[in-house]
């Protein structure tokens, strides 16, 4: 377990190098490959790959948050608009993410899953954007407290890309 505090003093070089994002790149790549492998076992379509990718991605990130729920809630309330007002949301959020991931993997209630993904991740992106504009320099709680990846435009892009994929799936549905 890392003893490094989640809140950092501002360092312009922090997150400036690709090496800082290797854990995130690794997890996204594995989710993409697992999605592809699973989709290949059925009928390989873009929609199936997106479902499986998003399912693996969301379940993996929920798991990371659930390893240390207090640490996640501490970091999450520093930037998430709802968690700032209601700390309990920081404890509920990993389960929301897990539920969405399982919804993608099972193809259960796809319209509800897509819509909730759009709402939750777009709302989350607003908090990330606000934090970035304020210059907040923290480890991204999206990785739980397990991996040290800075909150950055990568986090914002990740939230918006997932919401965008949910929009595409909703349109394709």
C-alpha cells in the first residue's frame, strides 16, 4: 500500500510523461483486448466489442476502487461535484460503476445501461474539468489508491470517451 498522499503540491512536470500513465494504458489495453477476445467468441461486431470493452473496463475500475473504499472516497470528494456535497456518493460510486459494467457484459437492459453511463460519466467529467481548471493536483481516484496516476486531461478524456461510446451504442440500439 502506498504511503504517498493523494493530495500533492502542484508540480508542472507531474503527468507530463507517458510513463506516468502506463498503469492506465495497461488497464485500458487489457479491457480492449478482453473485449475483442470475448466478442470473437460470438459474432464479432463493433457493438459487441464496445459492450465487452466497456464491461471489462468498468468492472476493473470498480474493483480498483473497492480495494480501498475510504481512500477512493477521500480522493473522489476532492473533485466530484456530488461527492463534495454527499460523501456517501464516494462509497456508492464503485457499485454504480460495477453495475454498469455488469450491465454491459450481460447486455441486460441496454438502453438503461447506456443512459446511466452517459449521465454518470458526463457528470463526472464536469467535476474533473472543474478540478483541472482550478489546478488541483491529486492522484486520480479512478484507479483507486492502488496505482499512482495523476488526475489529468486523460481522466477527462476517459470519462468523455466512455460517455461517447454509450451515446454511440444508444444510437445503434
